C-alpha cells in the first residue's frame, strides 16, 4: 500500500512539474487593423475620435522612425491614427509584426525609443506612452488616458 501511495505522489509531482513548464496559449486579436483600431477607440470609453478629426495612415521606411523611434521592428502591416490638427498630443499605432519576430523584444524596443515629445510644441508625460501586445499585434499609444486605450486593446484579445 505504501508503494502505491508513493508511486501516486511521485506521478502527481511529475505531472505538476511538467505542466509548469508549458506556456499558456497566447491571446490573439484577429481582424483588419482598421476594425481593431475602431474597436479600441470605441471600447476605450473616450470621446477623442468624435472630438477631433483623426487621420489614418501607414508606417513607411521614411516615417517609421518618426513614429516608433526605431527602424528595428519588422512588421507586415500598420495603421496610424492621429489628429490632423490638435493642441493635445495624440497618437495610436497598430502593427502586425512578421511571423517569427520576437514580439516582446519589439515591444521593449518601441518602449525604449518612442519619443513622448515628438510633436513640435506639445508632448505627453512618459507615463502616458503605452506599448502593448497580443499575439503578433502591437499597440503604441501616446496620449492622455493612454491606459484606457491599452485596456480596450487587451480587452479585444481572445
């Protein structure tokens, strides 16, 4: 009886150790970047999109460093949302990084290099620069209440 109990305990310990070594499945956000951006704005609970005229664009080789502060992040598609004209600094960028890219490394690089004073006359507090990821999607927000956008983004992850 003692041998059976010992064998059962050893088996349970081995299974628990094996389970600890496995990573939980990473949450993803699927869909078109424009749809995701619209949902982030909508779910943030902030009225920014209604109050200012937002323009959308894409990152290019010529402007990527201006927005991300670095050219070192490899991505397959992007979407930029910022006001055409505003006295308040506001920028939201979505990136879908290339397969096989170290997403955590990309997030760290953007956090390190994004310039909260990228605008000519205004800037955001460094604490208002948020960089989040879900699967291969990365969000950069530089705006007041940036945490609300980050929460809305993470709320889309399944």
